[in-house]
């Protein structure tokens, strides 16, 4: 696909608790176009420090999505 559009600036609602991390929204490729998936608060897994956001990466073969993960 073509390069993804710039990320949407989102207003973060108040966290539901201290053990939650914000997982930002991203553009998902649906096979025809990019669709915005809004961010959300997620409970932090026990023993994990924070969320590493997913991102679009460009290679010689085109654009691909690198999933986010807990660190």
C-alpha cells in the first residue's frame, strides 16, 4: 500500500487506574485503504513497565506494520 497517513492527535481520557497504560491509536490497512483505530487504556501486565507503540516500517518490499508490545 501507499505510505500511511500521519497519526491522528487524540485526546486521552482519564486513566481508569494507576496500573493502566495508554495504547495509542494507529492506521490499519484494510486491504483497500487506511482506517484509524482509536487508542485505549489497557491494564499493564504484572511485571511489565510500559507499552512500546507499534509503527509502520518501510522496506524494499513496501510498507508493513510492526506490532506494539509490552516491555
